[in-house]
């Protein structure tokens, strides 16, 4: 017959085992969870509406997330329609690219590329070109998603190696410039202003991320040779997870 002491020990062991199990389950869920959302933006140039952009992140399955960007703008007889799709994993709070697809149609030449990030071979394959070494490069979209996580951690300066939408390797340096109050189609929001510096480029790009919306991108403005190329501003935002 078990003594009262033995029963108490067994109860403590069971309780600790259950608490430990719940902690493990909770930590796994927290580590594997990535906020998903749907966002719509209005595209402007010098204050005039030109079109729209859609941005979303969804959980495709247990191992894969998908980030999609669609935009359509037009000015007089000129038109531009773009799509970017990134499939990636989220492991130990780290974004791991899988593949990236880009297409552009409209006035001028159409363009499309596909980039495969092969973890097994530690190579990046751009269309049918020979593979290049994968050394922590992101695709044209995912570095901004990674940036959101770093902003949430309070970081102020960042460097990324990126395969851009032309399939070119580029080094981007980003730094926080300050915080601004923004009046957007969505409404009033506080935005952390970040400058994106591309080496050997005449383009200037500024992005604003809102702590009120889980550091979501709420505005993106670009200049070339001091002339505004575009300005997308958040119109609607829905957290889906």
C-alpha cells in the first residue's frame, strides 16, 4: 500500500510534468506563430491617386507561409501591373525564404522571374541560371517583413543582402530616422520612418511602420533624381491571426 508521502510525491511529479508540458506547448506555439494579415493601400503620385496595392501574409500549411503583393497603377495611357509572391518558412522566430516569383505587365516590356532558395544545396537559383551561394540573402519582399520584427525589438539600424525583383544581388542599408504622425486613408497613425539606402542607386526610398498595427508597413514613398516615383499609403488593414 502506498504511503501518504508517496502519493504526495507522485502528485507533485504529475503536476510538474503537466506544467512543463504546457510550457513546452506554449513556447512552441509562440515560436511558430507569425502574425498574418490583409492590407490594402492607395497609390499616389504628387498627391494624385493612380491605383492600388494589396499586401498579405497567410499561413499556407504547417511549414509554409506566403506573402503576396499586387499593384495596379495607371496614368493617362500608361499602365503598370505587378505581382510578387514569396513562400517561406518561419522557424525559431526566423524567416527562411523558399521561393519568390515576380511578374510585371503593362506599358513597355513585360518581365517575370522565379527565384528558388534551396536549403539542401545552400544555393539560390534565379530562373535557369547557375546557382549562387546562399549566404542569408532575402528576396525583394521578405527583408521588409524581417525588418518589422527587428523594429519590434527596438533595433535602429539594419543591413540586408537582397535578391531584387530583377534577380540582381543588392546590399541594402536601413536606418530609423525618427517617428512621425501620419494622416493616411486608413486614418491617423504613428509611424516609425525608415530610410532604405541602395548602394550605387539614385533612388531614395522611405518606409513607415506602425507600432499600433504590429509594426506593419503603412506607407512607402520613393524618389528618383529628386522626383517622386510613387507613394503608397495604407487604406485598410485586417489582422487574420
